[in-house]
């Protein structure tokens, strides 16, 4: 007589149902945690951008059961698929826009990959009958990094400046005349900049010290709906023949959720051959943590913005 198994086998349909219920609970728990962080003004810290992916990755490693004979690509692919479902589900619950989702995805999947590698390393060390203590350093490091930005002592430098230069075949006077003209809004932009809305209206006025320029933005968080409006106020603080300094007085645009634009400096340097070298410096303050992720991304975006402005706003048509 064959022995009966100590526990009855669980039908596959019941197993899938439990998994789906667990995923729904994970979406709800993640949404609740994010809402809590937002309520206590921790939504710009690494608790959101590192802590939440860390929590989701650990939960998924328990929810998505590892097959008896798994392949590396298949099991990790399942984890990525379900983590994407959790992320999109959380975004829908919290009414987040597509830009937030795109900006969040690299760090989200990166932490999932690190936790999966930790699991593989742990299994490998156990198969070799070796201690797994050193393998636990990775999740501990991720956990500790999630507290960046929570207190000032756990923060890194937030003040940045980016300088770009362009040599233009024109005089400083001709270039400043170009700055007065309206900006063309249908210009081609870098792939990262194209995620953010262009100004819907610009009231530039003159190029005199004390003049305030108004810039309006309209952003559709869900491509065609969930519309938000914002604006910038840019003051021409100092205007000279070879130097212009501006200050951002107000910024309620969607860009203001990620960083604070502080102002710009524009220097016009005459060269020996009659051309003018224009040096544009943009000053800004980084809001989001961790610095190792958002710092380089924002530096790249601001640098691309400076290049675009130099070529579109400063080059006269006859240059």
C-alpha cells in the first residue's frame, strides 16, 4: 500500500488564486505606504525611491514561488512582470503620471535585480555548504540607503550648476536682439526632455533689468487627461552688454516637482575673429533622493536643456 503524502497537494487554480490575492494586497500595501510617506513629506526621500522597491522585491520573492527546476531568465522574467503589475497598479491607485512611472522604473527594476542576485548568491553558498553571512550585506546596504534624505545628516549636496558654451557668428548686440523674439515651441528635443511639456505660452516682454517673464505650462499626466497647469516667473535681475543674470521667482510647473530652478547667468565673450562665445550657466536645487540616481539624471537633463536653449534662443537667423 502506498503511503499518503503528509499534506494534500494544493490544486494549481487555488495556488494562482492565492498568488493573485497576494499581489492585490501588495498593491494596496504599497499604495498605503506611499500615501503615508507623502502625508509626512517623505515622498522626495529615498524611502520612496529605494525603500518601496526594496519592500516590493522582498514581498515578490516570497509570493512568486521558485520552480523546482527554474531557468534564470524565466524566473527573473516572472518577477519583472509581476513587479511591473504592482508598480502600474500602485500608480493607478495614486493617480501618478506617466513621467513618474518612467523615472521610477530604472531604480525600481534595478533594486529588484539586486535582490534577485542576493537570492541566487544565498542559494549558491548554501549548496556549497558555506556561510551566507556575507551575502546579507547587500540587502542591509539597500535598506540603509533607503534613509537618505530623511534627515539633513543623511543627505548629500543638493546645489548644482551646469555651464554650456557655444560660439556664435554674431555680435553680443545681435544675440540679445534674438533673445527678445518669441521662442518657437515646436522644436525637436532630446528624448528625456520630450517627456516633459513645452511651454504653452510665453510672455517675454523686453530685455530690461527688472522685467519679469511669464511662462505657462499644461501637462497631461495620462497623455490626454488628468491635466495640470503651472507657470514660471523669470526675472531679469541684471542686464549688461556682456552679462545677463536671471532669477526664478516662482515655479509651479511639473518640473518643480523634481528640482528647483534658481536662476541663470549668461556671459557674452568676444573672440578675436569677431564671433561671440556665449556661456550659459543654470543653477538649480535637487529635491529627490537618492543622489546617486537623480543627481546624474538631472545633470544630464539640465545640460541638454542648456544646449537646446543656446541653439534655439541665442543664434540669430543670419548667424
